[in-house]
C-alpha cells in the first residue's frame, strides 16, 4: 500500500547568505584572530532516489530501463520513504549549513518526469548558489538521459567561471572553501553501475586542486562513486579510481564526499599535500537520504562536515543526523571519527 502523497515545497532558502561575503569586511581586513576562526559547514545529502519510478512507456523502452523498473519494484519501492526524506530535508534546513552538497542518484531510470521532480526537490534545499550537485549513475541511466541531466541540473553545477564549455569539474568558491564538483556518471549497459571520470576531467581536476591549494582554500571534492580502488563490487566501482588517487596524493584536498554505496563510511587517502590537521584526506560516504533501513549504516541520514581553519591547516569534523536507531524520530546521530 502506498503512503500519503508528498509534495515538496518550492524554494525555501535557509542557508546563510554566504555569497558575496568574504573574510574581508566593509571596514578592511579583520584581525588575525577573526581569520583563524573561519568555520564552514557543508551538509552532505545523497542518493534520495526520488520515488515512485514511473513505468517506462513504449517510446522509452530500453532493456536497462525495464530491468531497472523491475528492480525498483522488487526492492527500493519498499525501502524508499518520501515522507521520511521530506522530514530529513526539513531537519537539514533547520541546521542552517553554509552550503549543501548533493552527490547524485536523484532519479531511478532516467525518465523525463523523474528529472522534473528532481529539479523541484533540489529547489527545496536552498538557493542554487548555496547548493551544489554532482550526478550519479542513475542520473545518467541511459544515453537518452544525458541531455536531460545536463539541462536539469545546470543551476546547481554552474561554476564561478566557465571552463572551456565543459561543466565538470566545476569550481565554486564560498568564503575560504573551494567546492569542486566531479562527474563520474556515464551511461552503462544493463546490470552495470560503474563510473568514470576520464583523462580530460582528471587533468582539469588536478589543475583546480593545485590552484585552489596555492590560494590557501579548503578543498571539498564532490563525487558520486567512492573514489577508492577495490572497495566496491565488480561492475559498480569507479574505473579510474587509481588516477583520482594519484592526483589527490600529489595535490591534496581537505575533504572528499561521496554517495553510491548507500552506506555510511569513513575512510581516508594519504597525501602530503593535504592541509588537514591530521595530514590525510578524509573520504566520507553518506547513506541514502530516503532509506528506511534497519541497519544503522544504511539508515537514512545526512552528514554535517565542518571545516575550521587552524593557522595554515584545516580541522575537519563530521557528524550525522538522521533516523534514530530504534524510532522514527530524526535527530542527532553518531559523530564520525574523521
Ligand atoms: Fe549510485
């Protein structure tokens, strides 16, 4: 039986007005103490798989779509709870983060109606300048989804400056934080969920890490697939994860946020160029924001990732808010040991 229909409200801005504000106020540079207190919180929410998945019509029939629809009916339809997602978003808004990061899989089988719904949902998160998006494999489900993907999410993938016509990687600088969005979403065959960045994107990513690192910014990287080789099952991983790791090892980053596995996970990548207090790059995966799962690692939550400047370095902390372990209440969950 299906629950009550949920209608997401239109634009309700809740983020602090971070754009246009820099550490420099109208009366000139602040004192050193004020600069050292720079703190920025990114809310990371991922993989809502907005439901229900529409049944493919004759014009939309593709083997992968039909298989995806059957899979959704058999599993995700029961697990995905849109009323729960709505409550989670309300909780996220009440936390008033400085920025919201969405790491993909808003749609299920890449149909036009799903993209329209995805745009409405993105608008509930805040002003587009305060919300960044990177796509997941479901957002690039079949080749025909790609133009829809690009057009639908343009407001949330617009970089501060155009970079030669390519959308990814994009760079959005907010105060002293560089948000770098990557696309690992590529159309694949049935039963596959692999991701790929490609040589051109990886080279541009390296340049962005180098430039923003030289400017002393905290670099927060958004990517759908976990960018660590060997941690996802075959046919589900990032095929060029090792190239990603090489770039991060050489140029550093201060946080990497991903989705895809629907599982809460804290990992790290070594990098001498990282300017975190601990010296490594935290790699944080969040569970699906709509999953009414029993297992706490998979139970719906979002992360609040906070970056505090400490001299030349950044202290990165993260905590989770979501469904309580034994009730339907949404509130504070565990702190993540970053
Ligand atoms: Fe995914």
